[in-house]
């Protein structure tokens, strides 16, 4: 009940981009660049999922733990720890590489695989810490479930902020503030992916993961990360829409959600400036 009340207490969302529009745009960009998304997902998701599962399972099997339930708990905890470090090393590259697909759409330019790879590598250093902190917070919060949901919503803009704003020093704090404006829309979008994939993915991990061959685990991790690509494409739209509305004068003067037009990543503050991102 408290979680539902927290969601409903999100800021006013009138005259903003709608969830159906965001989903439509995300799927459009996703399928137009599916070959790029597949490479990113195979590296970050497929390879990462297989490696963390393999290392966790093999390591626990070599210990003195013999109880099957304790083995499962130990392997799951070790895999979660490994996933956090994978998020730091590879996930912090994949996140800006995914957002690059939307950046090119905003610029009206085609996306390329080399462009996505370089975009992610060039922004890894400024994305890594924020991405890692957000990922760890969600993983730890998921132990009790509700905090994990709250962190997942609050930090939904972290990747977009860290990727697009080189001057921002506190992406997590800023994301928590800005997501309060679009909280219901973010939850509505997340529900689509929860019911469409994540729920079944988690059930699959619990019941069939131990008997899956290597290729199936790699494929499962790749598909799961493809969903994350779609999520990033949705969240960057919600984030940039705050700037778009502010630049068009949609926000009332002095509004708490109006954003400074001088912010580095705001593509709507000036026209034609080469240093403007996305």
C-alpha cells in the first residue's frame, strides 16, 4: 500500500509525452537498429549471463557445501556479486552505446555499429560509477523486493544523465529528483516489460536454468539485455522530454521541474551548436 501511495504521489504529468508514444518510438528505433542492439546485447547480456552463471556454479561446486538449497543460495549470491562487477566493466559501456541509438535519431542521422561502440567507450569513464551504484542499489534492494522496485524507478534516468551530461556530478541524486515528475509513466512503462518478459525470465531462471545448455543460457541473457535496450530507449525519451517541454515554454515560470537551459546535454536550449548533445 505504501509503495502504491508513493507511485501515485508522483508530480503532475499533464502535456507530456505519453507511455504509448514512448513505447512506439522505442520499438521503432530498436528494430531499425536491431543488428547493433544484438551485438551490444550479446556482449553485455549473453556473455555476461553465461560467465556469471558458469563461474558462480563452478566455484560453489568446489566448496564444502553439500546441501542443494545452500548451494543454490551461495551460487545465486556469488552470481549477483559477479553481475555487479560485470555491470561496472561492461554494462557501463553498453548503457551509453544503447542511448547512442536514440541520440542518432534525435540528430536525424543513421546509427552505426562502430559509432555505438565508440560512443560507449568514450563515455565509459563518466558512466561507470553512477551505473555501478544504481545497479548495486537495485540488486541489494531486490533482496526485500520493494526497495528494489523503488530504486529501479528512482534511478531510471541515471544512464541517460551520466551519458549525456559530462558536467553532472551526482546522476543518482538528480535522477531521483527528476523521475518523481514522471513516476507513474515510468511505472507504466516498466509494467509492460515486467509482464511481457521479466516475470517469465525470473521464473525460467528458477525452474529451468540448471538444465539449460550453454547456448540457451547465452541466448537467454542476450534476449534479456535486448529488453534492457528497449528500456533505455524509453527512459531517455522521458528524460529529454523534460528539456523539450522546458525549452518550448511548457513549464510555468519557477516550476520545480523546469530545467536549466544551459545544461550541457540539453539539445533544445540552442540551435545548431556543435557542442550540444544529445
